[in-house]
């Protein structure tokens, strides 16, 4: 069967880059980008779609005879705390619509990203295993923990092939994150290449797991391509990239911009970060579908600086 993919949340931080990667792999006419936000021009097919509206979602799936859905839309951890019930409603309603449409329309595979936000105070902070006890402290984390279990439920009960990854913070030059606790790790690079000072909302030594965008995109595609019988986890896989604190990124950037200065003014996001793991055990993903991250902090910093300098049309390093 010809693969036809619908990406929901195609204009978000991950969606922006993942959509292009999927278009490259499956061609422009077989990838339908969709988002609630209509204001950017997309190469390829774009549909304005409110995924809380099941009829709209069904219509798009039927119109394009979709076989796979990547459901990336969600309100993230920090933004979610502003309006917990709205966040729960949006994150869960969109997921239920995707799961139900997948069941009804016999969608072949669904990708649903989960997050390290599912972990709370009860999980070990270092090398957190995939089966750690989950007691998330943010509404975003609660919605992802519930979502993982619903994903597994739809797989076991209805055979809907939902696949999921618990993403750490994602760092990329192509797009901006919005409303997350890990967003500082992208902003810091923009400030560095613009040679501006940066104020960080986390403590300097708050280590969190992070992943370079290229690895994040590759992980989604590799998991979706893995043979079904090799997958032993139907909630969500842990994946690890690099475990880094703001001061580590600061030091890495200073190798290129020696006068780069970071001030620290931790806010409520520090409380959120403190309950998340600082490093992740991804051995089950490595075993089941061969997951391996490929960037170190310094190789990532090099690419981030190079690409952002080109983006801002700056020629000479700091
Ligand atoms: N980057 C996300 C956040 O900070 C974690 O999944 O909310």
C-alpha cells in the first residue's frame, strides 16, 4: 500500500523539521502537513486542521487516504501550567481523536511523542529506566503519561499500531520551541551568535537530557520503520541523547565566543526541571530498534553556531 502521511502540528518545533524529512523520504505529494496555525507558507500540501475537531480530522484522513499519522500537537510543560484544565482537554482530546480515527479508518501506524515530563519525584534522576514509576508533576506530564497508556490500550484492545518515544529537550536551529522547560537550550544559541547576553530561567547546574534535532527526527522515523514484532514497549520508549546543564552549554559556546555571558535567574520552570531526570537509560530502544544518538555537546554546538550564523547572515565568528 502506498504510504500517505498526515502530520498534525507540522508547524511546531519538531513538526517543522520532521515534515521536511518525511517529504524527502515519501515525496511531497504523499505527506500532508497540517496545523491549527495557518499563517506560514509550506512547501507541499498543507491543510489547516484543528485536531480537537474529529469530523475535520476524519475528512482530511479520508480525502488523502492517509495511512500513517504523526500526532505532534500538544501544549508543553511550562505553558501548560498557565491553564491546566485547558491543557488536559487539548492534549487528551486531540489524542483521542487521532486514536479513534486510526481505529475507524484502519490507519496503519500512528506516531505519538511522549516526553521525559512523564517522570516525577519517584523516578531515579540518573539513568532513569523505561519502567520507572511515573508520578508527573505537570499537567503536560500527566497528559503524556495517560496518553502513553491509552496508546498501549488501543494497541492491545484494537490492534492500532501506535508507537511512541519519550523525547528529552530538543535542540535545533531550524525552528523555535514554545512553552517548554527545555526551551532555554535553543534560545541560548540564538543569543550567542547575536552576541547578546542571555538570562537563563534554570539554575546553572540543572542537568537535563537533550537531543539534537537531527537525532530526534531520525528516532521518529526509525521507530516507525522498525518491524512490529521487534517492539516490546507499547507505552513509550526512553531515548537518550546528551545530559547537559546550562553551564555546560555555556562552556561549549565559549569555545567559539569567549566573551559570551549567561546570567541565571531561575523561575518556576526550575521547579519543573528539578523533578525530571538528568539522564535516561535507553537500552531497551537500543535493543529493540537499534536506537543510538549521534551528537555530542560540542558537535551539536558547532552545527548550531554555523547554521544560526548563516540564518542571521553573520560572516565572522565572535
Ligand atoms: N521539551 C518539553 C518541555 O520542556 C519536554 O518534553 O516541555
